[in-house]
C-alpha cells in the first residue's frame, strides 16, 4: 500500500495500515498479517538484482517517507525494518476485544 499522503512512517501506520487492518476486522474475528521476503538464492532475487539497488533509509516513527517509494522498497534492509515497524504498530494497537491479529 502506497504511503501517500503520509509524511512519516508513524503517519503511514496510523493513516493507512491501521485503518485498513481495522476495516478488514469488521467482518472477521481473526486477521493474519504476512510480509513477503525474497530469499538470496531465488529466481526473484536474481531478477531483483538486475533492477538495481534502492535508496537506503532507516525506518523509525519520525523518519520521513522517501519520495520514491519503489526505490525504497528495492533495498531488502528497508523492507525488513518496515515490516518489523508495521508489525509492532499493529500488535500494539487496540483492536476490538473479539478480534485477533
């Protein structure tokens, strides 16, 4: 999900990710959140290498969202930090008691 109009990763979590998660939970009691990962020896990894390396940016609540989102996602470390940050935000959020994330 693209981060617009968010300015920071915290805003991205609170304006885009958490509302989306809450909406999905309206009709469900349980929601599993899964993040992707490219393994170093996969065909996807080889294809990804041909596209080039992305812009490295440390992910934290106050970090500004990079202007080129696709470049940001090309760096595996960025994605790993982003996924950990979003998972922490989702887990720490208070959903309805009947819901399980």
